[in-house]
C-alpha cells in the first residue's frame, strides 16, 4: 500500500470517528455522518484528501459486498410470507413514485429519459436508516414496520433490473420506428443465460463445494471460499457486459438457498459494514460545498418536494392496500428519505449521461438533506399522526378502506377484547374458549383475519386506535381488554381510548421494554407485562432450579417479583428475598446411566444387598427394565441382567465403581 493511500485512510477514519461521535449525541444517522466526512475531507471541503480514485475503489468493493449480502438474505420462502405487502405494496410504491416524478419533471421540461431515471432514483428509500430506527423504536413487527420492511425488500430487489435497464434507457431508440438495437437486448440475453447458470450452481455445485469446505471447520478457508465465489461471479458478469453489482447479487443468491447462508452472512457483514462506509464517504467527496451553498434555496425546496411526494405516494399505497390512515402516515414518514441504492443507480447512470453534472450535484444535495431530516420527521411522527387523524376525515379512510364488519353478536357483553392476534393473542383466545369466556379479536393483518375467520374465530379487521373500531367491539360492555400489539405508540393510544370509553374496564397491555411501564399505567392500564422482565423471570427461575432451590421458594420469589409491577427488578435498591439458608455445593455431584451386564456380581441381588449407597455412595433413582420404568425402587427390588440404572453420586466414587456393573459403558453423563 502506498503511503499516501495509508495517510488518506487514516485521515478519513479519524474524521469519521469524530463525526460519528457527534452524530450519535444528536441522533444523526451514520449514513449522513459518512457523507459529511467525505464533504469535509474531500477536495471540495478542507482538501485533506485530494484524490478520490482510491476511495472510490474501496467504495466499489463495498457496493459489491452490499449486493452480495442482499443476495444471501434473499429467500423465496420469505417472499411468500409477506407476498401481499411485498408484491402489491412494493410495486405500487415504486410504480407510483416513478409516475408522479415523471409528471412533475415533464412539467419542468426535462427529457423523458431523465424523468424516468430520476423517478427510479427517488423511488428508493434507505434500508439502513429505516431498519435501524424501527429496531430502536421496537416497531419492526408493527403494521407500519412490516409494510416498510416489505417495501424496502422490494426496492432492494427492483434496483437490480433498474441497473440492467440503464443501458436500455440510454440506448438509441427510434421513437417513430420503434426499432431497438441489438445492444439493448444483449444484457437481457446474457442475463438469462447467467440466471440459468446461477440456479444450476445453487442446486448442484456450490452446496457440495461448501460442504467440503465446512467439513474442514476452518473459518479462514470458509471466508476465502465465500469471497472467491462473490468476486468470481461478479468478475464473470462484468466480462460478459453486465455490472459487478449484478454478479455480486447473483453470487449471494447462489448461497442463499444453501444451509451455509447464515454462516456466510456472519463472516461477510463486518467487511460489508466497513467497505460500504467508503461508498458514502466517496459520495460525500463528490458533493461540492460551494454548489450546496449557492443553490441552498433550490436544494431545500426540491428536498421538501421530494419528501412530501414520497410521504404522499407511500401513504396512498398503504391506503390502497386497505390499511388505516394512521399506518399510512407512519409508513410514509418512515420511507420519506432517498436510499442507498439511489446513489448506486446515480453512479451507474452517469457514464450514460442520464444526469448532467448539475443534476448530479443537485441529486446529491437533495439526498443528503432528506437523509438528515428523516430521523427528525420520524421522531415527530406520533404528533403528526395525532394531528392528521383529528381532522374531520371520512371514518372509512381513518379506519382503513378494507371492509370492516361489526361484531355479529349484538348481545355481546362482559367479554374480552383481544387486540393483536400473535402468539399471545392466540393463547389468550384459546384459554378464554376453554373457560367459556366470550371474546372478540381485532387484528390489522388482513391475511390473518381471513385465515382465522375460516376457523370460526370472532376476529375482525380494524385499527383499535380509533374509537369507532372499539365501539364496534362493544367496548362499553366489555369486562377486559388485552392490548397485545407490537407498536408501542399504538398501544399507548389504545389504552388511553379504552380507559376513556369504559372507566371500569380491566386493561392489560404487553410491552417490549420496561421503560414503557410507568407511562402505560399513567394512561390507564391496570396491568403492564414487559417482555424484558417476563423473560428475566423465566431465566432466573430455571437457573435457580439447577441449584436445587425448592420449587415452592422459587414460586414465592416469582410472585414477589411480579408484585407491584416488577418493582424488585426495576428498582435495584429494592430489598431482596433470601431463598434458602441451605448452602448447596453440587459441583462434585454427577448423574449417570449404567447398564448391568450379565457378568456383574450385582445380578440377582436385591437392591438392599448391593450396598451401592453405603459402600459406593450411589443412590439409585430409577431402573429401566426393557420397556418398563421402576421409579424410586424399593430395597426389595431385585437387580436383573440388562437393567439400566440411573444413579446419582459424587464423581470420583462413581467412576471407581464401574467394575461393579461388569463390562459396561457409561451411556450418558449430565453435569
């Protein structure tokens, strides 16, 4: 490595660390921090790094690894699980964004090719930012979280044919004669041949190769094999006229259907994270700060237009699927920024002159602004949702365009309302059914509603954050409501509305985190069950059993922990309960299973005559005789050949007494 490249990397790493630390304090996404690093260190900033070619080379490596990772995580089975949100939601969002962008840019009198290309750029959203924010907010499994992730997956995959489409879009097409040159069809024909080779390799060659590599249990060899496959396929597609990124995605696709995909992702992810940062740094280095300052008003105006357009289109898509207004607004805000693949597409389109230098700089500036504003918009999303939903809008629009059916039983009373039909909801419904307690279910997933109605469950599609939906479920006559949704913001609103609608109703709510407990109680919840603390109780109760703490004492502790809202776990200063004064040292105790062979002197003896406990310190817990099991055998039990004895004793005497059982093998040991 040349010294100047080493110096450039050192400077970029140092500046990145400083900006990332500042960004963490002010909740600025890492993507924006890397863009700012490039702006600051690049030739248009402080000019610490003059040459960007070496950084661009590392950036290209990052893009290859990014596409490779997406290919490995791609699965046909996953698509079928979210098929409706993926295909319908994704295609509507991307298609409508391109359509509306095309109309707007045509009004600005841009060429039609540029209009379509700009629409493709704007249709992408940031997977890195959205997935991270959803995880931080605990909304990955919420309706807006599922829809956002489904659309993001669709965007990531549709970016591949978009890259293939770029040469076509820039090709010489005779508009009147509709004649398309061979060079337009060549990428598709090559792509089809490669696709056949990919699926053949995925089924026949690669799994066998990786099996041989995995058998060596050599992590270095496994990593090198995976990288060789990635770069090899990328190089092959590049030499055949396609891009490196397409090849990387196909290489990932080859591995995705094998049992080694998870291990490969684990090895590649750290490298992917490192090198993709160079991609954003290189983009930042291309951004001209003087251009940004001199065109600030235009940039801010267009960035605002892009954000509003994306919120509108994504919200419209959500409503067209049949989800309520609240989910539409939250999903629109979540996907309001320009994404990582927009930069990939922009770089791929520049050699084909689909963007002028001015338009490219404008695009970079708008993207940076949208990425920076996005987390701020998302943080204010609850207030924005509350304001819009308080407007005098049609109730069907607020609750969802999908048909909502009122409860069939008008006399329903003293019942339980179950909001959310995941695992917890299903268990509660089953328990209520066994206890002959009437119940009704509200669920936001239309596929679950359709499936469960065929099973005669009293389930209805509806957003419980709206009073009318709860009224349809007879909230005024209900005895209890269980809020079991994965969206904390929605859960708060449901609790508040339920308490205002029925002051005497019993409200139990499940939350993911302990920090939600106090707020839920203030809003009116009677019982708040956090996943964090529930899991903690289950873990420590099982651990205590391994130390032979009596079950009744463990049960007493669990009861005390759950009392007063898990105060014992929430408050580290709370007094602790002594479980037992008995100090057990069981580190030298072992349980073993032994077979009594015919040549053993114990064969034919009574258990009392064997003196296993007195002489050898072994206690027989049970005897397995053919298919029968003798638990807690009495002293008069006769020992027969081929009996299997389960004994407990100290490790040393246990091993020394093996000869008593004849030619035996120690079958299993539990430490």
